[in-house]
C-alpha cells in the first residue's frame, strides 16, 4: 500500500463533513502483525511435543503466563482475525475494481501468487528437509505427522487444507494460507458475478459457520470470517459517507471496547456455564464460538478503521509488524524446528522453554529474520515475478 496523505492536508473533521478513507490503514497493519505474533504464543506448546504428540507441560510456568495466559490458551483464534482482516482489506482494495472489470483474473492471480508463493515454497522446502533430517536422526517427525510425497504435492499446489488431507503437514501454519487462496478465488467470483450487498456477505458468513465448517473445518472458518470482514468494510463505507460519521465512529469505538470487556468477563466466568441446563449450555457455547468471528473481530476492525479515518493515523509506529506479518507467521514454525533440534541435541531437559529470556531471544530472532525475509527475499521475488508478466 502507498503511504497515506498527511492528516493536515485533509482538513478538519466536522459533523457535517464526509470523512475520506486513508490511503493506508496503519492500525489494521499493526493489528495484523499482532495477530501473527499471537499465533506464535499459541504454538509455544510445540516445544513440548514428543514427536507428533503433545507431551505434558505446566501452563502456569510458561513465560509471563499471567500476562500472556489468553494467548497461550486462545491464540489460535487470531487466525480468524486474519481472515476477517483479509475480508475487509480485499473489499476495500479490490471489490470495485473487480466488479468494474478494471482488473483481469490473470492480473489478480499474479498479484496474489507473487505475494504468497515465494515464501510459502521456501518454507515448505526448509521444513521438508528438516523433517527428513529429524526422521533419519531421531526416528520421528516434529509436531506435524504427514510429510510424504502426497502432502508435499498438496502443499506445492496450495491445496493442503481443501478437504483432501487428513491432518496438518510440513509447515503446519500454512494451512490458513491454503484457505486464503480459496477465499481469494471466491471473492473474485463474488465481485465479478454478484452485486456487492451486505445480505449476500452475511449469508455467506453464516453458511461458512453453520454448514461448511461441519464438513471442512478450516475452510468454514475462513469463509465465515472473511465475509464478516467484508461486511465490516461495507458498513465502513456507509458510515464515512454519512454526515454524522464522526458521531457514529464514537459509538462504534465505544461498542468495540465494550465488546472486548464483555468477552473477557464471559471467559473469566466460563466455569459457571457448566452448571447450566444442557440445552441452554449448548446455545451459550455456540454463541461463544460465533461471537469472535461474527461480532468481536469485525467490530474491532471497523472501529480501528473509522478511528484512523477520523484522526489521521493510528498505530503507525508499529505498523511494520503488518509488513512482516506473513513472514513471521510462515517462519515461526521453521524457527521453532531449528531451536528445538539444536537444544534437544544437547539435552533432554526442556525447562529452558519456560525461561522468559529464551522467549525474548526467540521473538527477537523471529522479528529479525522476518524483516530480512520481507525486504531481501519477498519483495525482490515479488517484483521479479510481476515483471515477468508485464
């Protein structure tokens, strides 16, 4: 994305003026980066695997447990936030261009392929070599069990989570990238052949949650969250075009803060739900599953986008985390593999994985190599692939 205009050039925001969308949402970039790192905290349990089975570990001893408890236990939900962010951003950047046929299917596919495939392919090869070494030297794979030719081909084709698989394989976190590829194709077809309407996106999101998820869990999660994010963008469009956009923004931001407060409260009291009647308990649990993907995440994205539109820039100082979000997400498992292999080659004692200094070292290394990957591998590869077709 291009750098945004200076907020001073846009003029003051008033109740009777129509807000202008920025050229870049720094706040959403920052949120995407934080979501990627949240998944890494959830995957900290990888260090306690014995082969492909999770061994016993003390949750309360994990580094900074009091502060990071929610990420250690619910960090996997950040992937749904990823999907929702993608839905918002894609409807913002591409929906009108696709609908008006100003971007061809070939061009659209090239843009996405050149952005995703180089690092996907590189990490696939790294993990494949690592798993081969692990099996030869120690007699087992690390964390993810399916690392044969069939799964390698599925990963090569971005098809590792399309319903052909039995379990995660190779660079396991890349399952969400596989789902994203399906979502990109579905998004293009929607914008090209259907009217861009909230009702269509809401229906698609509900189908993802209630229908597709029962058959292909990962795809259902992606469809539900992606189109919920698209709904957030359509709401954003309406609000910034309104002459009362400023007042509505305050209500939306307040609602998002309240939604997070309610979420923490309900999860703190989750034990009480077990005492409810079975039928009531089932409804409550279903609601709790729907809440983040259908309400909390889209509302948060909408609130941040509106707040940044109103005030100029938001989260600019940490927006670089968004630039390296794909890098940190795709590289964290190969890096865990490397750290695990190195440490367990010298000792069977895993107490080091409870040490805060070790976590600091790991995240510092991850961010450093992610920055290098983004600037010196991903961007050059992206430019090279796009120039081949220009």
